């Protein structure tokens, strides 16, 4: 397993709002102590060929125990017709990786399909060859959750 000491981010195939409800249940079920906060995340939206800075509402979970990390769930809109949700965890390090993996594995079990698997409709809406689809699969493999 690779060493971690950074932020982990992955596109996901479920809306941030729906996933926020599930994440709250998971954190309660695991007995993790956390607080909720509302923040905005910056992303780029392409208009014609010019990237424009935009902001998205983010569901923030500040986990304090058993280890400290922050989970942000937010939706980006890179083009006029597509919405790509993201999950971001910061920091991921040797001290909290086991707790993060436990949380993510439970999340994968509670979802109707793996969050790195996008439907054909999503792929067509976003563009079938967008790099986000490969990035998602690789991100979940890198954190040690995919294939478990």
C-alpha cells in the first residue's frame, strides 16, 4: 500500500447531497465523533474554451475521533450539461488511514453500486472518454478500498 500524507480526492457516481445523508449514518454507526459544517469548494467550468472559476456548496464532516480528518462532498459542473460529484478527504496519513478505509468500505456496502462505477447515462452526459472515470477507479484503488 502506498504511503499517505496528503489530501485524497475522487469523482463519485452519486450526488453529494444523497451521499451526505449516508455518510452521516455511517459516522454514527461507527461511533465516530464529528461536526457538520457548510463550505464552498472552487472548481473550473469551461465556457467555449475559457475556464471560468465557480464555487459549489460542500457538505463538510469534521471527524474528531477516533482520528482527525475532514470529509467534503460536493458537486462540480465542468460543462453546461454535466454534474460530477466529488469526495475529498484531508488529511490522509498513517495515523488515520485505517479509520478512513473502514468508513469508505462501509459506504461502498451501503450504496447500490460502487461509487467509482458510473452508469452509461452518466458517461454519455459527461463525455464517454472524460478522465474522471479512470481517476475515480484509480483513487479508490490507491486508498485501498476498491477490490476489497
